[in-house]
C-alpha cells in the first residue's frame, strides 16, 4: 500500500507542464468515443481526459500537467489523492463496501455524524443523515424542514444554485441550462432578493430588511417551512453577503418558526479557513448541508442540524441505499483528521492572502476586473465592461480558454457568466499560485 502511495505522489510532480496541443491527440481520440455514447447534456468544459492527479496537479492522458484551480468544483479540497484518504479507502474496501446502514449499520456512519455534530456551528444537540450528493442533501433538508414545521413553502435567494434534481432545479435562480425543458418543476418555491454588495451597495441590515419584506409580502411567514441560503453563493459568482445580513435573516426565521438552512455544499469543509463558511458571519443556522469536500473525492453528503428538527421525521422517512456508504465514510473521517492534524484551516487563509493580493494587483492593471471578492480558498473576480458594472462574459470565456492552453484550469461562474472563480485545493503551494497568476496576467494582456 505504501509503495502505491509513494508511486502516485512521485509520478505527479507539483509543476505545470504542457507537452502537446490542448487537447492532445489521446484526449481527442477519447473525446470522439465519448460523443458516440455520452449525451451532449453532459458537457465537457475542457475535453482533456485526466489519467492521474495528486496535490494540486492534474495529469491528462497525453502527459500535460495542469494547475488545478477548480478541485472538481470544490471536491478535492485537501488535495487530489491525499495519502491519508487513499490509505483509509484502501483499508475500508478490503473490509466492508456495503450493507445499508438502515438494515445492518456500521461504526463509520456514526463517526461521521459525531464529527459533523462537533464541527458545524452551534453548541446544541445535533443529528445527521448521510446521503450521496449535494442536491440530495438539499432535497432532504427541505423535506425535514417541511415535516418539522408542517408548512410547504421554500424560500431561496436571487443568484442561488442548489442542484439539478426536480426540486433543486426549481430552487435555482438561473433556469438555463439547468431547468430548460425539464418541467413541470416543483411548486411552493419563492425567490427573494439577496445581498450582493458589488451591485446593490446595501449594508447587511438594509439587505436583510429588503429580503424579509419581500418574503413577508409574497409568501407570508406562516406558510414558509424554510429559507435555504448559501453563505457564499457558488455558481452565482461567489457573492459574499454584507456583514450582519445572515444573522438578521436567522433572527427573523427563528422568530417566525422558519427553519433556516445553510447550503455549505461548496463553501464548507475548511475551504474558507473555517470548517463552515457560516462561522465568518456569526451565523448559527438550524440545518447545515455538506457535500463536495467532505470525503476527499468520494460521493458523500449530509444534513446536520438541531436534534428537535431532525427527530421530527418518522422511522423509515430518511435514508437511501447508498447514503453513508462505508468507503465514503472512511474517506470523510480521514478528511476531518487531515484538516485537524495538518492545520489546514490556516492554509485556506494563506491561499486567500496570496490570491487576493495577486488578483488585486491585476485589477489595478486591467479595468475589465470590476471586483475581487471571496474568503479563504474561495476567491472570484467579476469582469465588467470597463468603467461600468455591466457584465463581460466574453472576457471570461477568453481568459479561461487562454489559461487552459497554458496548463491552468480555471472555472467560470456568475448568473451572467462574467465571473472567474478560484477553488484551489488547500494543498496548492505559493509557487503554483504565483505561476497560475502569471499565466492569468498574460491572458488579460492578450485580451
């Protein structure tokens, strides 16, 4: 086992390397096969086919090495093929792969629930249910809130993204491409204005007052089961709400018997320099949804929250065949251990410092960069028509394409497609960040 881990690490030196065209001939050949068997609805942002990875580097089948600034959209937060996670998975696979926790349970599920109770915000008694994906966590969070309150209404915010299942499609702010042609969608979903300081200029108190007023007028608290909020909006463009916004919404929810749910699927699990992003805002939500980075690349998600809310569901009402799979649980336990033993929360703050400084310097050179924002290893730049707040999606497309040709993987985001988001793993070095920023500087100069 040790030899395998050492071989993986040694075969992926932490450096950028471009040795063929992007995509290379082997990737192009696999892509031709893909087009015959995979529908176009499953898109390929960059059709290079990855063969192996370690730390912050992806290696494709042609031998090109990419600096990964996306981490599988926030999944491999502690690094690709982290040694401890790989070892835990290998050991667990040899012992037990599946029984179904609701039939014959196992300790790993319990341990993950204990760790979530310990690390999610709030010092009250908590329970967790483990599921497979972020969208499934959202669905279960809403289901639990409806059961507890006896109400139907679900409130979400402008620019939100929550998934591609039927209910979560209805909860997303942007219909295309996630919901186009897939109706009818779930009902009783209501959308309210969010806090978006770059565009609205409102204080946290002012933005909260606007959100609450809208909900009271369009839904009415008496019919509202829950308000689902990303503490830092992901697909919407990494909007960081104004100070005081989230606690004010929580205060209103508590006063009106509404369950407030933190969708921490992208922002949680140490990405922002805290276990969960809500901590940065002094927000203690009723329920917390986690996924993506929780299991180091394996499928796992969770709903964690106040015991009285979680306990409202009847026996058999929660669960699923693969939810809390033993192998995924072993990986999650290793992730929690790595965050603690290696001080990875500090790494998030280090990455924020390097990225924010580098991107702010680029902003001073290129007026197309309207805003630099984010927390920890979750940073974004919003591109605009210079001198305005009008979105510049064409520039984002150009920058991402240029960077890819140079061996830097960038993700795009934003309701209007005009945001570049940086979601590197906590394993990325300052040297790799500096190299990537140099490539991005070249990309802006080439606009």
